[in-house]
C-alpha cells in the first residue's frame, strides 16, 4: 500500500462523523493480591487494592473512534443505576454527546466485572438483562436516529447480542437509509447475520463467519476454508465487502470480484481483547475518509496490530497509527 496515501487518510479521520448503535457495556476491573485459600471453599481470597472502569461493548468502538480523531455519536441503553452514572461520566470526560444514551429503569446497565490478582484474571462476573428493547426505548432509539442520520457519514452497528440490535431495528435503519444513503458497517453477532443484508461491510472473526455460513446454508456440505466462507457470506448478504479477521493470520477481505489476504503486522501479542472493536472503528473511519475497501482493511489491520501489543482493552490513537505506518 502507498504509505503517503494511508497517512493522508488518517489525517482525514477528523472530518468523519459516525453514529455507533449497539450494546453498551461497562467493564469493571477489581485489582488485588492473593495470599491464602478460603476456608469456606477451595478458592483464592483476593485482597482488593483498587477498582477501575472502562467503556466496553459498543462503547469501546466509540472510544476507538474518538481516540483516532473522528467525531462520534453513541446510541444505546443503560439502566438507572450506579453503572450508568459511571458510564455517562466517562463519555462526558471525553466530550462525547450523551443525548443518545437511553435510560431504562427496568433493566440494569450491563456490567462485566473482572477480578484480577497478580496480573491473572481469577473470575469474571456478568450482570445483564438480555432482552429486546421495550416499545418506549425503541421509539426513543428511532427518534434519535432520525435526528442524527442527517449529521453523519456512516452508521456503525455493534452487535453484542444483548437485545439492542434486532431485525426490526435494522429494518427501520434500512428504510431511513433509502432516503439518506449513508454507509453502514456491522460488527456482527453470529446468530443475527440474516439481519445485515445489504449493508456496506461486515467484519466478523473466523468463528463468527463460520457459524453464520452454517446457519445461512443449512444442509450444505461443511464449509471451512476462509475463501469459501467469505464468498458465501458476500453472496448471501449482498453486501459490498466482508472483512474476516483471522487472529495471528491477519485478515481476508472479500469484494465482488476479488479476495485479498492481509498478513498481520503484530510483532508481539499480549491481549486480543477489544481488537475486533479497533478493526471496525478504523475500517469505518477510513471509509468515511474516502478509502477504498482495500485501503480501509490495511489501515484496520495496522491498528489491530498495535492494540494486541497492549495489555487489557485499549484504544489506538491516530498518532500511534501514523507512526506504525511510517515504520513499515
């Protein structure tokens, strides 16, 4: 890829305007030490030193877009609880508009608590309600979407399967988009692939793509080669591109007339948490900046290579991405 062209695209990230719709998650980390085993059960006793919070789920995508310099709006649902207050405060600290955060007193803010002792995760506790939006929440979603679609270049769907992304919501987005013609990208949930027909691009990992093909093509001979999986998804979903992430093997981009294998540039892999969120954020920003699908895929591959070299869920900055490309 032309290095100068990629750097110019990164400079244009600040002109991009993206609406992220999806499942909001608050990640809590409890840090401590273990010095003994509990007398009540054969489990470690963790002495807590500190607690930290990070934006997770669709909000990790929001954080990545913000860190890369794009203008981002977020639409999702939270409870009326302490988790929501922390989440909203984190968004406000970044200067991200909270008008699209819908508060539902009948469901909790999705909270994932990881207890970490001496740099090792001991246990994860999930507090969540997996259910479709109420009719009132759905109406608020649509009202916000109708207002914001005129202001953005792209709608990014981040589906963690917690109930926000439904076939009905995607149908409404599709109807609106016939009028406004915005780009739509999706980080999918394998059970929901049938919802995503006609979007510009989806970015599943290999396992998600494999399960999706098995679901969309029941009774067919087992398909396992990534080349066959990508082509089948492209055909079934009628989207412009499918970008399948392959971990240490890089990525594979499928368009109507071509397949491009992109090797990973990661030198060391410490943590793959959140790498998929970095991919969809960078890929979407690049499309807004005028990149081809191929250029967007290469930029997202470079960004993923940076984030997996960090410990814990983290975002990539535009400066880090620019430096990585200049080093290559």
